[in-house]
C-alpha cells in the first residue's frame, strides 16, 4: 500500500514513471503496468489499486474451463480433444479462431489441469483417453537429483583412499 501511495503522489506531481520507479527501487515497466492496470495516469487511486490487487490474488481461483459463463469454450476444447488434438494445438488454434475474444483463450496448461487435477476437473475425466498418450495421470518429469548414475560400480570421490590424493602410488584409485 505504501508503494501505491508513493506512485499516486508521483502521478499527482506529474513525475515520469522512471523517476517514480527509481524512488521505489522498482523497474519503470512495473510502475507503468501498475498505473495502466488501475485507471491510468488520470484515474489512478492507491486504495482502489490495493483492493483490486487483493481481489486478483485470492485463492483458490475457479478454473477457467469450469466457469459457468465459459460453456462455449469448454465445449470447443472438449470437441478438439475428441478429435485427438493436443492441448497445445487447441490453445494455439483458439487464438487464431477467436482473435477478438479474449474469453475464448485458454493455455495448454489449463487444459491439462482441467483433465488431471480433480479439484479443477472442469473437463470430463474420460477425455484423458483422447490425449495422444492416453494416460489417465500425468507423468512427472524426473528431477536431476533423482537420476541414477549410468556408471556401474562407481566409487564416490569421498571414498577414495588417501594415497590417491597425494599421487604417491601409481594406479591407486582406478576403478577395475
């Protein structure tokens, strides 16, 4: 709230975004976006901007495909899934088919979440069979730490004998 009040004071003093941002230790684009999203230079009010930000941050949010007002979008996505389109293809095609209707846009990740995450299950569960992989659950990517070494019978460097460190004896520390 304090930063928003500072932005408001800077705007009323007709200071440029760069100057306001410098005083806050923020990027000018951050200040510009904040002002644009909350009424512009003439209509910006710190309190209204704060209330709007708190509303946007509320969790949990209703999934876009679960909203009652988005029936057309949900039907469109379900039809494409039945045609074996991937969520990425559906998402890209929506932007082409409905360029002037932002309510008809959805990311591929939202489609996946609507299929796989039960609490967000806006799409019918049986549509997971329409995905090219046919998986009913998402396959998690392995983390780097969980990967196993491909070298059999590896000797950890911490387990090397002391002679290997001083290199006094030739050939010590080799894996046989």
